[in-house]
C-alpha cells in the first residue's frame, strides 16, 4: 500500500510538471464562439454572395466556429435545422427566415433560452430577436424609380416584372417604385406581370404581353435574374436596342448583376446588399458585450455603365485580399501545428527525466521495503494455510452433521407412517359405524381427510429425500402410457364431477409405448392433476394431452384456472417455494419432486401461465430406453392405482359447508366474523362457535374486509396468509377506520417465529394465536375480549364527555367525542334525528347503530333521550328556568310529554323533583 501511494504521488508530480511547462495549457480561448447561420431566401447567387461576405468577415476572427445550413426555400426544414443548431449548443444564431410566421416560434425559443438572434433581410412575426440587419426594400424601389426617370428623361412607358405575389419584398419595392414615379406624369406603367423571382416564369409572362412589350420604353424587374430573362426575351423579339432594362441586386461574380451591367445585358441594377458582413460584425459586438445597433438598415445605389468598372475593380481587390488572408491563416495554422508538436516532444522528454529520477528513488526504496513485505507475506500465508485447513475440517464436520440430520429426517418421516396408519385404520372403522357416523360424522371426515393430507406430505418428503440424496435408480418397464394415464385420470373424475369441472384425456394415438417407472411417473400425474383441480374454479376445464413422434413423447396438462404471475412461474419448481400471494395450498415440494422425477427419466418439464387465464405444464420424455436406466425390473406387486390416488384425491374432497342460520333460530347476542381460506377449518370453527354466536364466514381477505364493514361484528377471527388481503392488512385497515376500530381481532396463523408474532401484534391485532391451537383456549380468548368490550361500554356510558381512554383506542374516543358533541349541540332541536348524525359523521345508519351499540350498549334514540333528561335534571337543579322553558331547551315538543318521560326515568315529575331540591 505504501509503494502504491508513492507511485501515485510520483505520477501526480509528473502531471503537475507537465501542466507547469510552457505551451501545455489547454484552456479555452475566450474568443472561441460557435455561430449558427440558417439561410433560406434569395437566389442561389444572392445566397452564395451572402455566405462569401460572412466568410470574409469571419476570416478576421479565426477562433470562431461557424455552422451553416441552407433550407432551400422550405420553412419546415429551416425550423428543424435551427433546432439541431440549438441542440449543438451554439452561442449565437443568425437566420434569414423563409417566411415570417412559421419561423417565429423557433426564433422565440432560441431567444428565450438566452441565445442572441440576428435576423437578416426579413423579420419574424415577433419582436423577440436581438438584432436585425437588412436593406430597405421601399428605399430600393424608390431609387429604381428615380433612376428610371433619369434614363427616360421624364417621359416613357414602363413594364414592371414583379416578384412573388404577396411577398413583402415585392410589395415594398413596388410601393417605393410607384411613389418615386408618382411625381413624374410623363412616365406610365403600362403592364405588370409576376415572375416569382424566377427567370423562366418571368420569360413566360413577358411572352404573353408582346403588344405591351413592343410599345414599352423600359422594363423594371424586381431582381437581376428576371431582368436577365427580360433581356433574352427582348433579343428574341428583336426589341433589345430600343428598350432599357433595369434590375435589382447588382451582385458580383459570374452571372451577377455587376457582370450583366458590364456586359451591356442590363442597363443598370440597384444594389441590394446581402448584409452578410454587417451580420457577422454585429454578432461579434453582441458576443463581446460591446454596444451594437438593434436595427441595421443597409444603404443602396444604382450601378450602370458609369460606375460598374469601378465596382468590379473594388470587388476584385476584396476577393484577392480574402484569398491572401486565407493563405496566411493556413500558414499560421501549419506553423502552430509544428510548434505544438515540438512542444509536446519537449514536454515528454522533461516528464521522462522527472519520472526516471522519481522511479529510480522508488526502486531503491522498494527493494528495502520488499524484504520486509516478503517476511510479512510469509507469516500471513502460513496463517491462511492454517485457516484453510480449519475450514476444511469444519466443512467436513458440517457435511457429516447435515447428512446425519437428513438421515434422521428421513427415518423420522418413515416413523410418521406407522402412527398415521394407526390413526387412519380406526377412523375408517368408525366411519363405517352408522351410530358413530350419525353423531360424529363430520369430525371423522375431517380427521380422515387431514390424515391423508399429512400422509401425502410425508410421502413427498421421503421420495424427495431418496431422489435428491440417495440418487434413486429408475426401474423402467415398457408400458402403454395412454392406458396408464387414463387410469390416473379416472381416479380424479369423481372430484371433478362434484365441481362440474371437465377433466379429459386426449391422445393422437390409442397406444403410446414408453419406458418409464410406474411407481415414480404416477406421482407426476397425481401432483399435476391435483394441483390443476385445486386452482381451477367450478365449471372449469382440465385437459391431459398425449402425443409422440420418433424421438420424444410429449405430455401436456392444461387448465383454465387462476394462473400465475411471471415471477411465480419462474420459481414454481424450486423446492419449498410458495407464492407470496395468499394462494398457496401446499408444501411447495410437489412440483420440485415432479421435476426431479422427470429428470431421472431424462426428460424436461416447462410451465407457461397467465394470471386468471390458466396454466399449462409441458413434459417431454425420450421415446427410446436410455442406456443409463437401471437394468433391473421392479418385480414387486404394484399397489392398485385407486389406493395410490387416494392420498391425493381425499385432500380434494370438501366437507359439508356449515349451513346458514335459519330464520327461526334464536338470535345470538354477539356476532363473530371468521376469515379463513382453508374450507375445513372455516367450517369447523363456524360450526363450533355457531352454538353461542352469530357467525359470518369468508374464505378470502377481500370478502372478509367487505363483510366486516357491512356486518360490523363484535369480534373477528382471521388467518394471516389469505388470498387477496392478508390478515395483518385486514387488521391494520379495520383498526384505522372509525367505523370498525372498536372490533377485537384475533389472528390465527402457522407463522410461529417470534419475529412473526411481534409483527402480527404490531398490526394492531388484539390476540395472536399460532396453529395448531387449543379450541378451549381460543374460546376463552374470544369470551375475554368480548367481556372487556362490555367493560369499556360501561366506562363510555358512564360519562362519555369526561372519560379517558388508552392511546390504542383513540379512534373510538374520537368517535364518541364527535358523536356526543353532535348530540349536545342539537339537544334543543326537537326535529333532530339519526339521519342528521349520519350526515355529519359520514357513515351509514347500520354502521352508526352497530358502532354505538358496541361502544355504549344502548340504541341511539335511548342515548339522545338520556342526554336530554340529564341536561333537564341539571337545569332543574342549577338554573331558575320554568318547566316550560326547560322543556323546549332540551328538545321536547310539549311540557306534558316532557313530564311523562321525566317521571318514567326518575319516578317523579319535574315539578316534584325541583321542590325536592329546594327542601
């Protein structure tokens, strides 16, 4: 560790040295900005000239990063391009919008993000931009009009070729042209056509107005492209020498207005500046936090034969200077790369020397430390070897102890069969005795059924132990699988018919011969079919499908039962696994045993299931006998299939359900709700407790919770693990609800660990009894909880408003305080009734009656009457009101009725009572 720390220090020192060397800094230049430019409007030449102007100006700022995109006249495409630029993190946006309205949103989005926006030539529909750069189209049109007056000398006819109809440049240029010519009456505009800024469209329109064109003295086109097309039409019509052609743009370069004027194609062109240079200049003023003009209007002039050569000369010089700048920048970049490479080599040499010195010192130090470390490692190695030997010994002892436990477990499981047999045989004898069957038939059936259930669990444990640890050999024989499966299916038909479940066997072939162990494979069918019957609702469907080919035999068990969630199906073959959903009805060992048996037959088993739609188990077995199968044959006489199936089918039999209380049976004083998913235990408790209590039964958590709210019983007995809601969830829900918080709850469960018991008590249950339980103890617990509830009633009834309660009963105390407060506030209201209380408390009449009865032991009407009489008694003793006044103050309709009720309660009239107090 010390050596590694020193190495890290040395590396850090080398890095610091590198950073301190000249030329190694990698900081970002403050002038390095990213500028995005989206262009869309104008001719190709105009857009190219704008881009060239920008590049010229950008050459003066070599640190800037310039992103260019051309939308080619498509507004939607331009908006997407701008969005991509914003995602790349540009510092400033320059946009030449195709249309104002469609691009307003994306410009506002950039502006609201804090990114400066410069709009060129055409504004958006919003004022949310940083700066605008562009020419004044009105002024350009006006200059053209003034020049037209000059070349025509105040008199002549003019044909106008306009741009795109409705576009703002066309409208503004036309308006400026008209305003300039309005003061010269001798010049007339004889015809107007729209060329849509395109040469071909302009030529097509001019060919349709040849008469007007022949009489014209001049043609004014809104751009040089249409003006050039006009000259070609005039040449074609042989009118070119007599007619002047004036355009707008005067762009440099091949095909531009300057070239056309110089060549005599156009007589003149009005400069329409692109604004590229001005936009870049404004951009860097904004980025460098320098003052800038928000509105930059570009100036214009007319280019004709008098000044065209001068303009071309100036443009040539500018282009030459730009090329020189670009060449110099390339040279500077090349020199910078050479400098950086040389600097890097120097840095590497310096770092190498520093590291050589550092590592040389460390190497010397490590030699001395290595000797110490080797001695320490040798001591630790000896210690580890000693611990390893100890672990090996402990592992061997643990394995031996585990094997001893498993042997004991197997032996004790075998021993269980003897007492089970001694229980089963006498029970079956008693079941055949008609006299005993009459008096104890249900109890005998219950014992008989659960003996077979315990016997099945013991058999599964023994079989699993034999397969898992004894590596049981499979003794196969050649049998008809169809007939074998049919006998097993027939043994379950009785149970299926009782629940109207369709149980069928289907095979593509009447005879399928296969090699299998009959004493093992029957357990596969028994487990799968019995599970299907357990988890399939009444009127359901179960199918056993058999098929074979040359290589494998396929067995499928399908049902349309409750199904499983994917997480449950994933672990269904794990030993001792039970789904944590309240639907577990077994030990979790049956399917693990099935998979082991199929594995012994060199087959596979899979499961597919969908919740509430059903489950399918698919088994594949080899069609031929495997060489690994045991060669010996099982010559023992097999037990009849009916006897083997009895262990599984008896568990499916349902005992008679406890009948509901007949209408003529006497009403019981107290009621109990029992929630238990085991039908046998549910019926047993219902029958036993039904002799002294009114019983409500529920076989799942959801139904039990609904029954508790609907019936408001005096006590609830619930299992913990239930379908739907668990018993703990039911207890927490009921104890935190004002309508049911007073009901005592007893949890019955097989979860016997101390942690589970503590968790059950924390769920606010009043008692937690583990299975198996003593019925007398359960009955005593029930009687004790109900007796304590009666004591609480007396406590509440004595003086609700001043009574005190334990902290765990705060909901009951709150209910009684609210209830008594409502009654006290309405004692003077003779129309006050139960419905008023229900509306105020927000509960139903039935729940209110049962809640008050449970807590106070009296009806609501009796309670209200007693409170009125008690207040009347107080007023008679302590106040000087008359009998009539007191009558209406406590809510009685008349003094006579008040006197009658008071006398019935206190054996004297109000007047007599008041006189007694005076004496």
